C-alpha cells in the first residue's frame, strides 16, 4: 500500500492530467524540491530518518492530522504503512520527502 501511496504522491500532480506549460513547470519545480529534500535527508540523517526521534514525531504528527481529516480507512492504512516502514530507512526517507514536498 505504501508503494502505491508514494507512487501517487511522488509527483506534483497525479498522472492523467492535462499537459500544459504550467503543469510541466510545476513538475520541474517539484522535482527540484524533491531532490533537494532527499539530499538533505540523506546528508543530515545518514543512519536513516527512523533513527531520529524528532523526525519520526514529525511524521507521526502529519499522519495523525491526515488521518483525522480524511476517511477513517485511509487513516488506518496510512498508520499501518508508517508502522511497517519504521525498520526501512529508505522507505521512511521517501515518506518524509513525499510529505514535505506536497
């Protein structure tokens, strides 16, 4: 489930939209920001985002806020995906990049 979530939210807009100059510019900008955030996380969290209590608390707060403002089943899926990602540093970093660049 987390892979589908990350694939869907990994770009500025979901696929299937109208291709316009504005859309292409947004995609380029999103790519720049996402690469910067990913490089930042790789540099400042070399052992993984999950090893940093503040980063984990930040992600948990985002998930809590998201799950309270969306459909309950979506919140439960997001919470389960987060729990399953705790031991996977690259997946946790992708999740953090995804939330920070949305």
